[in-house]
C-alpha cells in the first residue's frame, strides 16, 4: 500500500459554544499556536512520534488516533519546510536502523570518546559499515545541516546514528528534545 498524508488546518471545535473551561483552553491554543491536523492511511506509533520529535520546529505533537496527529509549529519556523520534513520522515521511513556488530560498536564508542571534547558531535554508520563524524563547539548552520543530513540518512536507509544528545540522555541529562532548537533567524534557543 502506498503511504499517503494529508494536512488540514485545525479549527476550534468549541468555536460556536459557550466559553466553558475546554473552550477557554482551546481559544488560548488557537490564538498562540499554528495548529494543524495530519491525516495518514498508515498507523503512526510511538517510534513514529520519536522520529517526528527530532524535527526542529514542532512545538506540539499530540496523537488523536492511530492515523491522525495534532501538530503545532513554532512561529519562528517556516511552516512548509517543517511539513516537508515531516512528510519525508513519514513517507520514507520503512528502513530498520542498522544493528551494530560488536566491532562496529567498539569503533563508535572510540569515536565518541574522541569527540566528547566537542560540545556538539554526531556519528553515522552506513549499512555498508562506513563511518562518518561531525563535530563543533557551537550549533552553527554547518553543523545543523550535517546533523539533519545524518538523521535524514538514518530514516531513509537505516544508518546507525549516535550523537551528543543521545549520550547526554543516557547519562541522565535533560531530554534531548528540550533546548536545542535553532530559530529561523539563525539565533539559538537553549
């Protein structure tokens, strides 16, 4: 079956009702968030939601059913760019992530140990076993593009990807989805 997604602008279901508690909350959401519904003809599970949370620009991600999500985009992100990234993840993410052999895992651990002196780093192992790395002291546009390329390759072909935020989460640091977004104007939010 061919995967299909369709976007629909969110409309307030309480719009024509008296202002009860639900309507007040929804009115606040409508005025402060750019909310959309995403419909699909395939099931979107927790693994799918994890992949989507890696996409910069998503502020709210709420599953409504197995086939429908409510998504809000950050006001400083280009809506069409975020939607395109979401569609790429959903429509082209059938590949399973590469499982590392003991030897490859050891190489990844050694590379991570070398890169730990950098604030930001990422390692990618392709299905053919080739490894690539990137690192930077600041989350600049060059590193951001490489980070996004590695994550997109992970979704597209099943490459193994590990980064600074994965290791920080393992060590009990704050969740990787909090405080890493780059804003459209080039500034960073932490």
